[in-house]
C-alpha cells in the first residue's frame, strides 16, 4: 500500500493515526463487552476505519456527516465524549437517545452528525436537505453522507443522487464498497463493475479511492469539499474496502470465502498506516505503545463514567413530552375584520402565501408547483413573488423530497411538501413514518415539515387519485394530522400547521376545492391544532366526523330536521379532541361516527373504541359508524357514489334515532 502525504505535516499525520487507532481499540473493547452481555448488539467496522476517519478529518467540524452503522470513526473523530457514546451503546439516559434507540441510530447537532435509521437509504435524501439549506442560506459548506454497496440498491439512492445533481447540491456521496450487502455478494446486487460508472449517468463527478488507505480517503474528501464550497455540485466517491467481521456479530462470516479474508488482512488500514509512519520515522514504536496505553485508559475511563449512568425509568415513557417539540405559539386572530369570499382552494393558497411572507426560510417542494402552479393551481403566481429557490419543482421522487424536508429542519428551515395526490405518498411513506415521525422522540430533532395531501373521492378519478388514506398515519406516534372541512379552517389550519415545528399531515379534499365558498378573513390567522369544532349543538344524537363527512352530515340533518343533532367537526385527527367528544356524548347519549375512508381500519374505529371504554355508562345505544365500502375507489360515477357513505349516513342516523 502506497501512502502519499502530499502537504500534510508530521503532526497531521500523527493526529490521523491517533484518530484511526481510537475506533479500532474501542471496537476490540466492544467485542469483549458483547460477549459479556454488557451491550446487546454490535456492527463492526474493523477493516473500514480509514473511510470514516479520513472523511471526518477532511471536513470542517461544522459540516454535517450522515454516517451508517460501521462508521464509529466519524463519531470519535468528531470528538464525542466516549462516556456519552458508551451510554448510548448501553441504552442509558446520558446516551443521545435516552435508551430509545441503539448504537449509531442517533444524531447530534452539537457535533454535526445525523445518524442512520435501519432503512439505510433515507439518509441520502436528508443529506440533500442539509445541503439545500446551506445553499439557500449562502453557507459555503459541504455535506457528506455514507451508503454501503448493498444500500445503494434502494430507490432512495437513485432519488437522492438524481435530485442532488439536478439541483447542484454540495453533497459528497461516500459509497463504502465492501463487496457484500449482509451475505449477498455484489454480483447478486448489481451488474455494473464500479459505482464510479454511475456518476456520469447522474451528471456528477465520480472518484474511486482505496478505502483502506486513510491518506487517499482524506485527500479525496478534502479535494471534493473544497471544490463544492466554491462551486456547489455533488460528487460521488467510491471507497473500495472489505468488512473483516460479520454484518453484525451474530451473523458470522461463513458465507465469505477465506481467501478474501487473507487478501484483505494484508490491507488492514490501521496496521498499514502504522507501518508507513514507522518506516518514514514519523513516529516511534515507543510512542505507539504509549499512545495505545493512553487510548485504552481513555476508553476505560469512559466506560467507568457510563457505568455510573442510569437506565431510563419506565415511568418517563408514559409521557409524550419528547414526542414533539413544544409548540408555544397560540392561535393568532386576524388583525382586521375585513373579509372576502374565498373558495376552499383559494383559502389554502392564501394561507400558504401569507405563511411565505411571514417565514422567509419557508420553502415548498413538489411536482409541478413552480411555473405550472401545481396541478390544482394553488401555487400559481408564487414564483413571481417568491422566486424559484423557494418554489421548487421536484423530480418524481417523493421519498427524497420528504427526506430533504427533514434535512432542512436540521438547519432550522421550514418546508411544505406537496403530494400531487395523497395517493402518491406511498412512495415516501417510509420517510414520513420512520424519519419525520420518530426523529424528535429518538434524538430531539424536530421535523418542521408540512405534507400537503390532496385527498378524497367524488371526482371520478379512480383508485389511484381518490383514496382517503389519513388512517395510515393516524397509527403513527409523532405525527399531527389536520383535515379542514371549509375555507375558513383550510386557511387557518394550514397556517397553524406551518407555524408548528413538528411534522403535520395536512389533508385537503379535492372535491371541495372549487365547490365551496365562504367569507373568510383577509388577514393572516391560525386555528388551534387539536381542537374540534361544534358546528351545531343538539341533544338527541352526536355526529362525529371531518372533511367531506361534515357536509354529508349536514345534508342528513336537513333531511331529518326533527332530530336535535350535535355535529362535531374534529378538524384535527391526531391528536383528536377527546374532551369535546366526551362532553357531547354525556349530553346526547347516542353517537354516530362517519368518515369517507373505507370503514374497516378507519379512524372511526379508534374513536368508537375510546367512547365505549370511557363513556359507556352515558350511552343509550350502541356506538354506530359509517364509512365507505371496503373496496378500492371505483372510477365509474355511479359505482363511486355507491362506494361513498353519503346515503348510508342518513339510514344509519335514522336507525340510531329509533334505537
């Protein structure tokens, strides 16, 4: 192995040796602790340390790195106190996740690191978001994100590289090519020979380096970072390396031919660099021995401090304080009484526009939202007022764009992500439920992202443009869900969602866009998230609904005018307003819960269960529900009307009244 020091001083070379030796000695200790059952799992990076250390050492300390589970050297090179790392590994309170996640599944803004989630690929989109925020704010910074050769098979890899190239984002995509994705060899993962062959296809520079040579890695990352600080563009670096232990310790290595271990053992990154330093008389064996002893003492000290740390109390997990970043904003009333008629679609556009005026850091991203103004024309004219940097057309890549929203949050920027249709959110589902929703709970990083969801049937759009899919997210702690039923709420709840520093799924019904108009305030205002609205007071029956269900309920009430019905519009589905619901049921004793979603597995089931458990003694009849048929949404207009619960709501209301 040939080492080219270039212009690095002796002190810099020795410092790199200290940095690469530290994770190796920590790993050796962790393997002992694993056998002693003092840690539960370990993903070894032995043999790959040069990539982690060389990359981290080449970047500025305030430039973000997004490592994976074999990148211990990133965390140690950023000088995270070992006691905190060891507490993290052992699931203790002083770890970065308070025992809620393991090993390197955490981030820390203090040290400019964003750790992985187990799905691997989503990290790449988050890196794009950090880089976009840097670019928009004029910070000349690079961002580096790791991917293994196996993880590159995920769609997120393509999406993130494609967006980075199209948007000229200053991201270094570091591909650790160790030849295996767990047990699957490269020839069963992909047909190309090297990842550098992919670079030209994306329109980006691609470099291949010896991943076991710390100086080669250092110089490659240093050169790439300096380039993109001056001229923002992504660069792909492929680091050729080998994993000397199993994917994780329990998996073993029987699937790897012994000759590969023999070959790569000779290329050990720590031993070879050490021999280079000795040969060049940059360091002596005595100094190496002293350094090893010093590092081992530091490791033992860190373990001792971590040993004094405590495990989390189970009782604290009954609280939801860490699920969300506290939102201290109170509802904002309009400054004047001036009102004007606005359609539902205009109210959404108005709330979005005024939010852009209030928050200069706010960006909207989505397909066709720029010059075209979005397929529903909600952002029409926004480019003229706010410019293309903030009104961003995206490729067809929902996952990467949602990940970018989280990355921008890390840099304290707000974003609205428009799903062209709510149905398309499936392509970004993982980012929402596993990244946005869990980020604050796991390591205290809020996701200041609103996902706009044009939803609902009644417009003869068929199975893939008509679904009511709010229940998919209702089951996910860490998300908020709002669903306005009229123009006033559409504007106020969207503004409130953008003000809220947590992830909000904002559902807007397509059939209401241009069919519903009302006088609403011209000024900016917000409506409290989590508070239901009593549209009509009554004493006989309570109807609980939201979205289009509100209008169906009103029609049923008009047809059955002899009934005294209390109509509750939930408005917020998560968290939903249990207090308002309970008070109403204590008064009426009968309840009908309606939603447009298919009945089985819908939100109405959870609300019905809660009422049965908490209001049973006040009930004078069974809790009744109504929703759409348990089929996909049909295209034919007659079939679609039969699918929807509009007429069945009237029938069910009569049945409940007669009970």
